[in-house]
C-alpha cells in the first residue's frame, strides 16, 4: 500500500503532516480519482489526481 503525507492543511478536516494510505484508485475516461484512509482509520478522503499531486507527498520507509 502506498503511504502519503499531507503537505498543506486540508481545511477543516486535517492538518499538515497527517499520514494516509491509498486504499483505492479508479480511472473513468481519463480522470483519475483516489480514496485515501488516515493511518489511524478515523477518516477517508475522495480526491482527484490534481489534489493528490498538489497536496500530498509520498512517504518512504
């Protein structure tokens, strides 16, 4: 599973630095969307590829 970290605040839900897992990816007519789950399992985000690139950074361990 790919792990991501939030680079900027995502108001009003999450602050910078929150960790997420990508739990689902989908593509429909060239538009990619992702479902992210927080590491502590308290919330989910449904985002586009643009938001993923702008607001998230991959965490390597």
